[in-house]
C-alpha cells in the first residue's frame, strides 16, 4: 500500500504545496462565536509566516476576567487527494504567540475542524493548560493517524469549505494581553487502496462436475483432474443418430466420458437413454436429445444411487452409469 502526503498552508490566502507546486486559494475568514467578546483583527495575516499577525487583544479591567475570542477560521486549503484514497490522518500546525506579563496569559479555547457544511467538528483539540509562548512557535494538533473523530474522505478534505477554526481565552488581570497567529498549515495523510484481485476465470461446469483421470501401468502413474467438455448442443427435440456399429453400442468397455445436461443432443445421450430404459427409469423414445423426460430419469437414477439429484451427468453420475453399463452387458 502506497502512502502519500499533501501539505497545505495559508499563503496569500491559502496555498497548496505538494511537490513544490503552488495554487492560490480563498483567504481565511472570521466567524462569530457565541459569547465572544474579543474579535480577531487582520485575519488574512495568518496566510504566511512573516511576522505579520492576525491578532486579538483583551484590555485590563478592575476585576480579573477571562475574555473569549471569536473564531479564526481557515478554509480553502486546496487539497487534491485522489478520490480512491483512504484518509489516514490530519495534522494542523498553528504558529502563535502572546504578550504576557505576570498572571496575564492566552490559552486555547477551541481548536476544531470546520466541516464543508459550515458546522464544527466534534472533537476539540484545544490545549487549555498551556499558555501561548511569548515568541512565535508552531503548536501541533492531530497527526498522521488522527482523524479528529471524523469520517474524513477525499471529498471532504478537498472541499473548499473544509478547514479549521481556532479561538482563544485571554486572561487580562492587570494589563492588556494580545494573542497572535502568524501562520496556519495542514498536512493530510492518505493511502492508496491495494489493487483489487483479478476476477477468477469462470468455470464452465457446475461445482464438482469434473472427471477423474488416472494413468497407470508400468509401475504406476500419476493422476489428476481435468474439466469434462460438454457435448455440443442441438436444437430441442432433434433426434441424434446412434453411434456407429462396433464403437460403443453394447460394448462392455463402453464408458460415458462427457458431461451431459438438459438441452444437448449427442450420441452419449442416446446411450444414456438406453441405459436408463434398461434400468427401468426411462420410458420415452431414444432420440439422443436430453429433454424433460431424460432429465427426470437422471434425477431418479441419481437418487437411487445416493447422488445429488441435480439432473446433470457429471463424473460421479457417469461412474455409476458406467458401473451399471458393465453389469448390464455381462
């Protein structure tokens, strides 16, 4: 199974980077979040790691307060994962920092996937226990085997509405605090499914209808299985001439060797009808055509000898017919 990786980043909006190939994509946007009282400014600055920031600030108030930001939403990554692939994981990296002093800090509030339908993903990967650093640094979310509790498919990750939404909680106790996002990038991991196995060649004969061929003499020989070719079909009801004299008629050494079934006409069927008549199982004319009367007689013969009454003269049925033929003509 071959595994491939596509890395996408925000650049002039968003850009796709795969094998040094870049494509322009829509810019990031800001979305409102319930209860937010701090608003991101210049969200487009999160398009590149260039020290130009998307930022949000909380001012000092008399009482310590936690101020929640609205969501900084990054979409339009421009993924181009092949439709037949299986998504293995998604890694998102956010380059961020904050101005901190004393008890003032910024922490993650929510880090969720943005679904193409506009809803947010189920899993929140926010690290609310770690303050944002004072110098720009990437924080990683997800990984090569992490699907964020979503049923991700190529169709979903390739959709321009797919992306990420991050919000922060700012704690301004004795002075203002500012949170910055310099860059957002994402890596999708996917595998190509294994090739489908080739379809098996159809067996022209029903299961189990094969003739056992043994060779012997001179110290013994090997044996094996081969398919028994069916007799050539003929129009329904058409009589078939009996075998030439001296070939098979009435000979103790005669053996049925070809598969017979409903709808065929052949000298073998002619001999089959004669044998079944001698067994007291066939009462129709010996025409050489395998029709309804012959089919019914074959099924009775098979039941009589403990065989599956499927009406097909395969190797097991032929063995019983050959045995009956030898005994009949002794």
